[in-house]
């Protein structure tokens, strides 16, 4: 049973560019949450998607947006990248109370 | 709002030493409590969890007890190994289905052979 799959695993972008990160949830999970983990910090909640709608949002600017598809997979989009957006981006899927995390996408903005 | 506070690291111990990483929380209602582990260059792995007061979560020799009276969930292991070197995160999640997970800042653990 595949767990949560994220792609790509690493990428490097230039300041001002846009990036899209992808997440395939664990089989049977219908909710996807995204977290940002800056170096040396704990993960911070970005937003959560359920039934193709954003259900909750953390304290992140509108440059961060997302989408959930009918098959429950999800994308995280970040526009106008800043150096401070460099981080590990984690996707977590859930059904009810149990969360499963992916291995993350490490984004470096130069 | 809900929050998690855990001891700052790094924590450096010799192999076979006893480990305690302190964690306290602030939350309304009755959250579930978790410890996650992150090995270098990897994502988060659930280490153990407890869903109600006085529950003890355990896994791979690690234990933590949900103490509502002291709002604590301290992580312990009787004899650490070099392979336990990692970053450990204490976390909580509210009782509602769509509640998000809130993490502490993490504690880096170094075990010396």
C-alpha cells in the first residue's frame, strides 16, 4: 500500500518565479494538508483541502494557493518566490484522525 | 490558540544513556498527542501517540504518557542507541476531524558511541 507520494523531491527556483508541488495521498484518504518546515523549525500549517475545497488556512500570504482534484491528489502553488520560501514542504493525507506524511519536497530559492 | 512547547536542543547523550525530552502543551478540549521523528534528509515519521488522558504511547523502546493534570507528554527511552540520532517533534491535534496538527519546534538528539 503506497503511502503519501510527493514530487519533485528537490527543486531549485529563482526569486520571483512560480512553483507547483504535487501530492498523491495514501489510498483511501480524502483530506490533504500542506506544511512548510523551515530549516531548524517545526512544520507550520499552510492549508487543508477536503472535497476539492480549501477548508482551513494557516498564516500564509495569498502567494500560497492550492488545489485538490477529484482523485484527492493535491497541488501547492507558490507565486513570486522569495528567498524565505526556501523550506521543506510536507504533504499529509488523512481520513478521520490518522495523518500520514510524505517525505517532502525541498525547495531552494536562489 | 493551541500550542506545543518542547525542550530546546541539541541534546547529546552517550549510547545506553536514559533519554527524556520534555513536552508541554496548551489546548482547549481533549487533543490527541504525538511524537514524530525526522531523520536527516527525510520527512516525518510517527513515533507514538496517545489519544486520551493517562494513555501511554510506546514504540521502538520509546514511551510517553498523556498527563492532563500537568499538560505534558514527555518522551522517554531507557537506553538510547546511535541510530536514535534524529530530530524529535512533539505535536497535538484537536478532537475534531478537520483539526490541524500543531508541532513544537523540535529537539535535535545526538547519541555518541
